[in-house]
């Protein structure tokens, strides 16, 4: 039997482990995507089949050597609490998004800010990406706040999948300047 071994690293933050997704994460992920709060600012909760489609997409990017979302796991247990990492959209060619969703039971503890910073540093430091974006609905205040805390700035507003969407962006040059200043 062929066993896929991800090329993605395992990243660590003070409170979290960010690891590649695996086929067996489907149960945890389906539980999360059935929750309307976890799925805020999408078309709504997903069925298990739709969630399997999402997981398949994440794994296919990883298999193709594209940076993908990481499973967000607390250091103290192995439960998947969400995802944070790289998304690729045909509607915005040439761009790599840092996207994230977290179990609502864990909101407002700074966890995704912690994850997003580490993912951003990985993008510039290890993957040498020229820039990253985050696509955020203007009314999604927590997500906007995470992007701001991650050093990203609003570049423009676009329509993405029929919704008004702010493009937050950070270039490698801006990241280097911020790091130098810090
Ligand atoms: C966006 C999301 C991942 C943030 O996760 P999180 O771990 O709670 O984020 P953090 O705790 O790191 O930061 C949240 C920030 O938003 C702020 N915030 C949250 N709700 C707020 C509100 N109603 N008004 C103002 N600020 C708010 C928090 O105070 C915090 O900012 P602070 O550190 O300056 O106080 C989480 O809310 C989520 O999963 N939402 C549903 C999915 C989603 O919208 N994903 C993003 C799609 S673009």
C-alpha cells in the first residue's frame, strides 16, 4: 500500500502544534465544519461529504508540493481545533492566502494570532514566498483583527465568490522591514 508522507514541516508555537493534515482527521474536521460558527462567512455548515472534499483538496495540494493548511492542535492534547495555513484560489491566480478557522470554544485567546504569525514567518523565512494575502469579509471583525495583528494591511476591496472582500496583504519586503524594526 502507498503511504503518503507530507513534505510539510511541523511548526510549533508557545501553545500549539501546527501539523500537516491526514486522512484520519476527517472525523474531527467534519464535527467542526458542521458548526455554523466555525463556518461563519461561508455559505454555511458543511456535510461530511463536503468536508471530505475540503480535506481531499488540502491533501492534494500537499501531495502536489504546494503549501497547504496546517491542522491546529493544542500542545496538551491531540484534538484538531481548526486550521491555519495556505490556500490557493483559481479566482485570485498567483496569490497565496493565509486562511484560518478555529473551534468557537477556543476563540479570543490569541490562538489563531499565534498560529497565523508562525505560518506567515514560515512563508517568508522558509518558503521564500514574495507575498501573502488574507481574503476577509469587511464585517468579519475578529478575522480582520487577526490579519492586522499579523502585520497585514488592507490593499483593496474585491468581489470574491459574490461577496465583498478585503484583500489584506504583506510582501516579503514589508516582513523583512518589520522584522528589522522589531
Ligand atoms: C477568525 C478566528 C479564526 C479568530 O480566532 P481567535 O483565536 O479567536 O483569534 P485571536 O484571539 O487570535 O484574535 C481575535 C481578535 O479579534 C477580537 N475580536 C473578537 N471579536 C470581536 C468583536 N466582536 N469586536 C471587536 N473585536 C473582536 C479579539 O478581541 C482579538 O483581538 P485583540 O487581541 O486585539 O483583543 C475565529 O473567530 C473563527 O474561527 N471565526 C470563524 C471563521 C472565520 O471567520 N475565519 C476567517 C475567514 S476570513
